[in-house]
C-alpha cells in the first residue's frame, strides 16, 4: 500500500504493522493529516487541529520503535478526541461559543489511557451545544456532515467523531454516550461502537467546577467509535485502565469468564407502537441469520418491563436536566438550541420533585429485572433507530420534527439508565445508507457483545469499505 493511503488502515492493522516494523508512525500520522487536509473542509468533523503535536509524538514513537520498544497496544495509532472532554492545553467548549476559552488544566482519564498506550491525537471533534442533540451542529463550529449524504444527519452528539473516523481522519475516535451519543452517530454513519456499562471506563474532567447530577453520573459513559469491530475491541482495552478519579470505576479485566456455547440470544422487533421501517426489519433478519450461522441460538422474546423502563429513563434523565441545567441552556445556548430543548421537555414531560426522586430509585428495579433476564439470555438483539437515518436538522422543524428525530431512541437511553453495555453494528445497506442494529448484555460483558457484532460484520461487510469505494 502506498504511504499516502495509510489512512485507510484499521487501528488493528496499523498497530500490527507498527509492531512488525513494516510502517512508521510518522508515515501513518502524515497520511491521516493529509486526509484531514483533503476532506475536513467538506465534512467539518475535526474542529481543533493537533497535527503539529501529532507529528512530534510520532517522531518520538518511531525512535522507540527503532530501539525495539513499544509504548503499548495503540503505539502510533492516530485518533481523535471529542471536544467535550478535557485535553490539557486545549479548550473544552462542549459546542458553546461562551466556553470557547475554557482551557483544560489537565487530561480526562480516557485521554491519559489512550496516550499511555501509544495513541496519537491528531484532532478534536465537533459536538452539538451541551452535547445534547441527535445531530451535530452549533454556532461555534457549524454543522458536521454525514460522509454518505449531505442531507442526512451524522448523528449526535458524537457526530464529529463518527464522521471523522468513517472519512479516514484517524483510525479510532473517542466519543461518549448519555442517551445514545456513541450509538446514534455510529448507526447514522455506518461506524461501530459499544457503549460501555457503568463503571467500565473512567470519566472525569479536571476543568469541572462541580459534580454532575446523580442520574448523569449513572448514565454517561466514555467509549470509542471505529470502522471495524476489532478496532473497537482494541480501543476499549486501553480505555478501561483504572483511574481513581472516577469513583464509579471498577477495576475489571476486559475478558470475563467464558459462557458455555451455544449462547442464547433473545431477539425482539418491539417498537412501542412506532412503525418499523422495512430496512430496519431487513437488518434484524440479516443479524439473526448471521448469528444462527455462527452457532448462536436465537429466540424471539419479550423484553422485561421495557415500555416502563423506556418511559422512566427519559422522564428521569430530562427531569434532572431540566432541574439542573435549564438556566444554563437559556443563558448560554443559542435560540435554535433552546427551541429544540423546549420541544424535548414538552414531548417527554420530565419528572419533577418527588416523582424525579422516585424515577431515580426505580432504576434499581428495572436493572434487577434485566439482570435476571440476562441469566437466560446473555445477549439480546434489538432494533436501534427505527429508520435508516433522518434529515440533519429534523429536530428543528417544529414539534413534529423533534418527535420524529426522537422516535425510536428509547432503545438508546433505556440502556444508559440501567447502566448496561450495548453495541451497534451495521446489518444492512439500504438506498446508499447503512442500517444498524443493537446488541446488549449485562454489566462488564462488552466482550461478548463485540463477539456477536463481529459475526454480523462478517456477514454484512464493513461499511467504510463501501464508502471508500464511492470515492469519499
């Protein structure tokens, strides 16, 4: 492969070739930087250019390589960091003009973990205001485009991350997820990810001046977005290194005890009354066939207390958001953002007062019921979004537009509410757009989620390869 095409390499392949001595970090990083120069003006995914420091770090790593030393499993792998977490010396604006000069005094734990294992940050990626929309657009940096289609949303809030990695601007992209912000953009762009469970990956921002609300602490997690499942696995194993700054962090190995094969997978096409798009149905059928052929046992199931869990998760999360952040939205958010936020509150009818406290308490009940369910079905296959994607600004088109953009996202926020891991992978290709499905499991079983996702990927193919064939 010519050096200027190194940006096409997966993170896994890059790390392997680096260790073999077949490529140099400087050449790999240079190729990715050139890719950014060529395409970021069309996609607007990277909003903070770190190319100069990236090349310096690549040179340092190449010196180690020549001595037969390697920093870690991500030695020389180019990555991006979402701009809503701290990276020392750079702004953490969270999509807000008012915070564009909030310079981080230190690194968030995931930045430390990735860099300690040899990853090289080439840029920081775009996010919507307050990281709280299912698309990626803000006054500070503007709109991020879906690399497949200018009309389509790249998802949110990690839309910059997913668009960057799918366009070849870095081999791995950091992102985070409180109600779907890793999985929505991955689904929208054909990338793949696993939302870790509570306590799996450390989270903390040195620039923070106060602690987050309790439900945000329980629901928000850090992760990676990639073009291939093996890259998600590679990145996750670096992310989970223990950091005492996160009191929820549990020091657990990535690979847990083996489950005796064949593993039972419960599957559902439940939509809570919403129509199921034919392309989503086809994606589910493709996933079912792939898993059956791989030796899994598939059984159609009814999810435990799902409608109530979906309702409580939305009303509790937005209840806390309304109580703690509504003033911030009005003071710091744009008029456009506040229109969307008000629509959210109107549609969801957030819990208040005693109901909010009860919503936090009932989380344990739902989690308990699902824990028992996972004893019979260690994996569960579900739809994710109920449509291939949506128009990039659909949530701004009145109350009906916001409703449509929110429709089906119950498969996102419900898993965060219970603190359980969930992965998404493309399982169909429909009219020029990728279509994703979700696989979930109990806490600390991201490993078996990724195993199952990989079987689906083998059947359906890697979406980035189709995108590159189109000449993006």
